[in-house]
């Protein structure tokens, strides 16, 4: 919006004249409550209710100090009379005063923003959120550090990327990595993965190595993993090797865990190159309450749930790993 500015001369009840520059706007605010109090304690009251509750002029901080004086009288807790060129002004909390006209649960917001350029005689349109007078958004800014930013967060971007790239191919859902940037600053890491494999083989006993090999063969037969040729310069997309180890609980079969946090010198790990995404775990309290609402509860589990999701071909080469076959000891 734009609004012309004019110079006006104010003459107060104390015969003080001051010239101020004001902008002409169609509306300042709704009517303000008027409090009644004992006026005999001061010589001149600025607002004696003779002009009603309407607001005709709003004086900003650029002129406010010039009108105020030093005098101050306490009427009650949190309520004072302060002296000004207009007379004594009521300042503070008037809710506890008797005979006070009130308008409950009413909030009026009018927003005007003046040009920073002194030569500009107009108000200018403010930035968001004031431009749209979005009150809910305006209040939410007071919770910075508690509420999320109104802009799309990284978690939102990760979810959108997942929904946009998800594909169903040959009876399996396939996804792509939610890269923070592409191509990523990701090292090949072949040397680190090879060193970790040799250390792993030397550390495990024959029975554990056999179990390790059996698990990988099952995953190979189930198309969870695949054998690939050694990387070369003809591969245009990123290539990265992961270290891995086996985790085995007492009385349970082992589980292979891949280490995506290793990084090369001056490079990032695979984890650091990806959006983490939001936590989608169910609230445990809600689950327990739901569990108690019906007579019969059924619990189900998806076997090897994470292995049921495939990676699209262009992103598979960043999850390469090395293994030594038992038959010939060849690393592939």
C-alpha cells in the first residue's frame, strides 16, 4: 500500500505547539477502552473522555520522547499517571479499575512500514508475515527454537524426494538416496574397506566365517545383493565401498551391519552426504493405549524389513562392499 504524508501542527491543552509529520491511513485501530479514575490528583488530564474512544492520531517513537515529561504518580499496582505536554496520561494495567469499558477477546492488528529513505513520503508494503496479516504465523515466530521454520525443512525435502522417486520394479519397491548435493563429495574408500575386511577375517573363528558366508549367499540368491565388476573410470556415477561386520546375539543368528560413517581424509562419509529424514517411529505410549482398546491384539513382523527395499541402479555403486570367497580366497 502507499499513503501520502503531511506536516501538521499539534496544539496541546498546555498551549504547546509542535509540528510533526504523519501519514494518512484509512484506519488506525479499533476503539480503545477508557478507564475512569480520580482526576483531582493532577492538574490536567490528557484524556477526559470528552472525545470518545476513537483514535485519531497515533504518535510513534520518533516523537514520543519529545512529548513526555518527568512526572509520574502511582495510582495502584501496575498503574500510573505520567506527565506529558498533552496532560497526565494513564499508563499500565487498567483491568482492575472500576467503571472501565472493556472489549473482551478482541485483537486488532494494523501494519504499516515506512520507507527507510527519508526522501520517500509514502508507506511501503512490509515483508512477510506482516504483508498478509497472517496472525497465526506472526505468533509462531515468537516460538523460534521450539517450532520448525515455516520454510521447508530438510526432513520435508527427504520425504518429498522419497515420494517422487519411489518405483515398483519386479515385485520390489526401489528408492534412490536423498542426496544433500549431487554429485556428493564421497571417496571411493576401496583401501579402507579392504583393510577392514582383512582385519575382520583374521578376527573371526571358522564357524563365524562360515555363518557370515552363508548369510551373504542367501542374500545373493534372494537378489538382495549382487556381484559386480571392479570399478573403473567408465562409471559416471559415484562409487563408494563400505566396511562391514557381523553382530550376533546369544542363541541367535548373526546379522551383517554396514558402516556408512567411515570417511576418507578431507572427504565426507555416506551418512554425511544424505538427508536423515524425519523419525517415523510410532509413539510408544499411543501404541500401548491402542493395544488395550480391543479384546484381541495381533502382532506381526516383516522379515528382514530393510532388505525388502531395493536401491535403484544409479545409486547402488555407493553401497559396494568386499568379501573373500571360502573356495579360493579371492576377494570380490
